[in-house]
C-alpha cells in the first residue's frame, strides 16, 4: 500500500494517474496548500523541500513526480509502461522525461509562479509573457519529437505520457495556445484515458472546503 501526499490540481495528479494506470491501491493524504500545511515542520519530515507530490513507500519517501512514476512503472509495470532498462528505447524515454521536466514544463511553472504561486512582492508580470514565449518555443520542439507517433515513446503508452499529458492539461488551464495539430490530437488521446479521469476526480474529492 502506498500513501500519496498531494493536493488537487497540482503535480500530484501525475502520481495518482500512474497508480491508477497500474491498478495499485493507495491512500491519498491531502496537504492543504492554502492553509500552509506543506510549510509545517511535520510535513518537512516527509518532504524537506515542502513540496508535493510525495509518495510513502515501504522503503521510504520519494519526491519529484517524474522519479516517482518511473519507480512505479519499474516496480509494477512489467515493462508495459516503461521500456526495458539498458535499451535504446529506454534512453529515449529518459531523454523525453528530461526534456519534459526541464524545457516544456518550466515556462508553464514560471507563468504560475508570477501569477499566484510566489508572494505578490516577488512576482514580475513580464515573466508571464516570457513564459508564454518560452512555452511556444519548447512546444514546437515537442511537436517535432512527437511526430506521427501515437505516444511520446512510439506506440507504447509510458509514464512519460503521464508527465506530458499533465503538462499539456496545465498549459490549457493557463490558456496557452497549442497550434500544432499532432500535439492537440495527442493531448486529447492521453487525457481521455480512464486512469487520468479517475485520478483527477479522486483528487478533487479531497479538495478542502474553503471558508
């Protein structure tokens, strides 16, 4: 049994999605970001960076969504959700994961930080425009990498699709244009998966009531 520490509409849905794809039982422990629960000393014993998601495993705590979903696929996926270690396909999976988290995601995160995530005094409005520009540049590269493939690593759905799908959903929520037809079709395809819908709805059921 795993315990996922998360909050609705954050990167924790990636881990919930992976767990649902793998049909793994898990408990969901909501960390109320609005109430500052992630900043408490108690939660810092779980995540020293005060970040979610965090996954409590029988062997210890894991953080960073890309690392968590990769671990889950290697442990439980039987190579259905991740290429064989040591293969060229696995190297392409790792390449895609690094690109997604370092290049495609970061502009969206910068937009979020300078819109609401950072303290108001630290926000720079112009960074939102810069983030939008950077996202379009990275998105063009992603479109080329994706090509005519069904999924980001070819014809096999992998955990890299969990990360890519969530980033594109996040971009849509940030009202960023997706002008590439292959990326539009890809996003519709992966975000229509039952496991994503189940993970998203499961998280929303844990949304704390607002006073």
